[in-house]
C-alpha cells in the first residue's frame, strides 16, 4: 500500500495488539483507506498496556491508541471516525453513510459495542482461551495484573473468567447476549445488505473482528444458523481490508489455543442456549 500522501512526520502511529478486536477494527479501517500506519505492538497479556509511559497516552490501559500530527486519540470507535474524517477520499472512500438515519444507525451499532458487547467478548475469549495463557503464568503475576486494573468491575469479571472458565456465570451471560445480538442482526440484515443500510460502513468494520472471534471460539453456530447473518459475515470477511487489517495479523499461538478449546466451548454454548 502506498503512503505517498502523508507528509514526513504525519504518518499515523498506532499502538495496537495483533489479536485485539478493538485494534483490529482500526487496522481494517486504515486498510479500507489504503493508509499505512507505523505500528507499535503491545503484549497486553504481559501487562504492557499498564506500563506508566503508555498510561500517560491511554489512561484506560487499553489498546488501540492513535498518534497523529502530535495529538493522541483513544477509543477505537472514535479513532475509526477520525480516520474517515482525516482521510475522507482515500481508498474505498467514505466509510459513513450519507443519510442522517443510516448514519445514526451506524453509530448505534458501534455504541452497542462500548455499552457491553465488547466487555462480553473479553468474557467469552478469556473463559474459552485467554485464561490458559494467564494460568501458564506465575499466580503472583496474574494477581499483579488483576490488581493494576483501574476498573474494579472488570477486575472481578476477569478473575472469574480466568479461574472458572466455561463454568463462570459471566460465560453464560456472554453467550446469551451474543445470541440476542445475532437475532437483532438477523432482523436488520433481512432488510438491508449492510448493518446501517445499503452502504458498507464503519458499523460493519466494527463488528468484523467480533464475527471472526466467535468463529475462533467455536461460538459461531449463532451466525451459521441465521442465513442473513451468515451471508453478511461472509461478505465482510471476504473484503481485502479484512485480510490486510485482521487475518494477516492472526497470531498462531492464539490460533492453537482456539483450536484446542473450541469444541468444548461449542458444546457448552449449545447447552446454555438450549435452556
Ligand atoms: N473502549 C475501548 C476498549 C479497548 C479494549 O478493551 N482493549 C483491549 C483489547 S481488545 C485491551 O487493550 N485490553 C488490555 C488488557 O487486556 O490488559 C476501545 O474501543 O478502544
């Protein structure tokens, strides 16, 4: 990809992580625009997002963080809109619908991630897979990671997910909430090609990493059993920007854990959804 339009010193810098869903959506938005960024990869499982130097940029101790023209921008949905504003005509063009109503719909879907679905992704990912990375570390290191969390609700959630896995009550809640979301997608996608109407938008980009995460975790029966959602998911995952921004970043260490754990997770999710 060319980066010829960026003046020296204006190349965006992205603090990110290969398997982070929030960072992945930002990379996909950059790929749609054909804008190349300088990446700084953080090992979030090892607590690098809690490092004091990074916390000065992002007090929430999370990735992604964007630096552009000497300014810091945090929050992946905000960063995605910033990318569309800062490079309006690049690549595939506008990533937000023109119409006021479709644009409002786009924002509602994106807001939904911030209002709980993203946290639920952390829950299901940790219960199925990430807990095994934590359990392989020294217990005092895991405790230190939990203790440093600024958000006490997140700390308790993560403690349960790491130590109770598929038996955590948070897993039950997470699976049910994803299934309800897919049912809502099904209704909308029965009537329009993309989440916010007839134009591919940041809403579709925002959910792309979550769709693939459900596949990785063995929780994709809720997608496959709904043809409109399945077809939309295939359209999103077929885009070159999905490959460049997300699939090319898959970390084989994580894929091995997903593969090992997903059958059990699929079985447990089916049990949860049958009751
Ligand atoms: N609302 C934030 C959420 C960011 C977030 O939760 N990022 C996760 C990765 S997807 C993270 O950095 N977690 C740090 C950790 O696990 O220590 C956003 O959209 O940017």
